[in-house]
C-alpha cells in the first residue's frame, strides 16, 4: 500500500473525509514554499498536492498560472520540486505527496529517471493532466510498476461510455473536477456534484475526491459530505499571491480542513 492508500484506510476507519491541499512548489520562492508545505499537516491537511510549475499550464486558471510564473521566475524547476519533497520528508514520513502537473518536464528528464527520483524523495502519486488514458504506456503504467499511484481526473463531461476508460488504470483515488473549464473559474455546489460522484462510486471502489471551485469552510464541508474528500487549490494559492504570511495562509488552510473534517 502507498501512503495514499494507507491514509484513506485510516480516514475511513475514523469515519472522516480527506482534505487535500494544493500548493505550487516554489511560490513565491523556495524557502517560503517549503515553510508552508511543512505546515500543512499540522493545519489539518491529509494529502498534499505539490504543483510543478510549467510554462504552458493549459488546464489552470489565472491564479495557478500566476503562481507558476512566480515560481519559475524564482528559479523553481522539476529538480527543485523533487528537492522540496525531499526536504519535507526530513520531518514527515507519513503525509502523502502527489505531484500535479504536465508531462513535458517529465518527458524531458526521462520517465525512468524521473520515477526513480520521485520514489527516492518520497512522492506517492502523480496527477498529469495532459496524459489521457490512451497514453497510459507513456507514464501511468510505468509509474504504477514503480510503486506510485496514478490519479486520473473525471469531469462533468466524462459520460458512462468514457468513464470505464478513465478508471481502468487509476489508483489511489479518483479526482472529480466539479466544474467544466479551468481551475478557479466557478464555485462548486454539492447539489450539482452529488449525482456524478455517486455515478463514479458505483463503478469503482477507489475513493472519489472533488476539486475545483471550493473556496470556503462551508463549501469544503458540503462537498466533502457527498464524496470521500475535497481538494482546495486556487483559494490557497491566491492568498500566497496576495503576499499573506505563511502563518496567515496556514490559518486559512486550517479553516478549510475543519470544514472538510466536519462533513
């Protein structure tokens, strides 16, 4: 079992939902980013999504795009993102880390070399948004053979014909994108999300976690209540972009986590 599998088993035993937080690695700089990431578990985060900055983030809205630009301008790279995970693991060997990003930096480095490095520094899973199931041999299958979960996105446009293809090699959890469009574009509503979460759960035993459009304590609670957990990214990243201190960012994260855990 990966740390992700273990975490969901622990949460299920406690009757709790998962709270997942997304942070862009290296935003606004390496030291500040590492400080925030190190503080996430104590703020109630069950799983950390660590964004890898990329020059052409086609699935991301302005908030995440700007975070990536800040990180790149500060010198963040794929190698430094792996180093950030390594530095985090010095004090925490239990909180799961998922790298989220795009295939190009991984392909440029070399899949085998990347997977070896990712395992070495303590990465548990990957979300690579621009690799469809038809390209599973590129990274998904090798990643799972290397012991990493490969987490797939399902969306409101993933119909019953497409869903089995999306689920076929997915592991860890299914990430349900609550809205159509880019990150941070609209607000999620439990009444809209519930039927699709139920439809996915009828097809898989994997946990289903909902992300996109969750910005408040109340929405985190409501969305987590109809799923196995929720993800918040843009709302956290926007506070980093506004220059909030790590303590202020983590205080906001704590309020979101409390909402999800009260579901």
